[in-house]
C-alpha cells in the first residue's frame, strides 16, 4: 500500500466560558468606536468642554459614524489578514500554543480572508498593494501546506512556483516606479514598499522553527493589537467630521461716529443652522454665531482629494491613490470660490 498524505496539522481549543479578563475585554470592544468619536470632537473643540458639548448636541451621529467608517475602512482587512498569516505560520510550524492568537485563528472562518482581500484591494493605496499581494500568496501557500502536507504537488505549486512567478511579474511591472522612487524622487520608503513584498512571499510560505514560532508569532500579534488603537486614533483625528463652509454676511462698523455696513466672510466648520443663527466653529476652536438675517451667501469649501506628497507613479497610477478613488468619480472642486480662499 502506498502511504497516504501526512495528517493535517490541527490545533484544538477547549470550549469553555470566557474568563473574567476576556469578558471585560469583549464588553469594552464595542465602546472603542464611541471613544474615537468623542476624542475626535474633543480634538476639534480644542479641548474646550463646553464647545465639545455644543458640537455633540448639534452634530449628526450618522455623519460622525460615516466619517469614522470612511477613514478606517482600510484597517479591518489589515487586521484580519495579518492575524490570519500569523496563525497559519503558527499552525504549519507545529508549535503547540494556547495563546489568544491560536484561539482567534481557530474561531475565524477561512472564507473571511476573501472579502478582506477584496476590500483591501479597493481601499489600500497602490504602494501597499504589493504587500497585499504578498499576504494573499502567503495565505494560499500556508493553507495548502496545512491541508496537503509539505510533499504534495499543490503545496509546491502554491508555496514556491506561484509566489516566485507572480513576484517576478510584479517586479517587472513595478520596476520603473522602484527606480524612480530610489533615485530621482528620493523616496526610499516607497521603493522598499514596492520592492520587498514580492521578494518576501516565497520564504514566508514555509514554516519556521517551532520553538521560535511559539513565542515570536503570538508576541508579534500582541504588538499589532496594541499598536492598532494608536494608528486608528491618529488616522481618525485628522478626518473632518463637520462640513467646511464660508459664509458671507453683513455687519456694521463705526467710522467717524457713524455706523457703516461692511461685508465680512467667516470660514469654519458648520455646527448648526436654525431660524435665528448659523453656528460656526473656526480653525482656532472659536464659536461664531451669525444672524441668519445678515447672511448674503454661503459656499461649501470642498477642496477635493488631498494633494499627493509623493511624485512616484506606476504606469500613470499615483502610488498614494487607491483603486476605489481612482475608479470613482472625483468631487467637484469648489475651492476656487473666492470666499473659500485662506480656509
């Protein structure tokens, strides 16, 4: 009889009620988005409690949540795929572990990686797509190694042949951008982001020593989990949560003992509008109440996409642009309105 394929590596987790520490953690997780929203309004209010309360009272919660989702849409696939790679490396390395990484990996369905890859392909910037390609190839190779064993043809194909072939094609396509980033553009970080992932995919498709994997992989996952709130918070604090407007209104000033009407422009974040006043919050955190009767015109100061800081492009595709922003129609630029200048 010919020997069958080697048995698949399986990690088992005892089914038991959550411990006190895990129960507290699970109860606090839903409050993290709420904490981000409160911090964003507190940051917008320049740490003034009364201003923060006014903005929270007037702001639309759906608008705050929408800005949170748009600004952090890249984070969910990044966390899911990173933890999946670390768990599969732990699995194929034969390192028995009772860490939270093993428990989370076993309880996460395999199919979750597919929508995570698709979402990342749409929302990640071009300079991070080689990393996404590497992660995808590593997940496929490690899954094949775990299911079919080290000596199977499918394992050799997905763990060696496919990563090498795809890596070579990716490097050929990215070569002009890598050369531009490393030389004329002077952007070594961008060059490394485009160069290293296609080269790193084949080595990561194999196991690492079990003794090293037992402490390295859970430790890396823990560091990622600790760094995630800091990265997410920093990203969200720079996201606008109120519309920027420029309001032209009429006021009076005293000249030679007489009241003379003058036209003024106030730019800021629109907090609320009612029958009496329009409330604005300027960039210094000052609140302005403008009488509705004195307003002559309003302009929405939509500046469109943020200007790129990198000059590197790949066949006309700017490296700071995602596939979603490249394919979707861009907003109409109204920053040419004279009242919005200086905003």
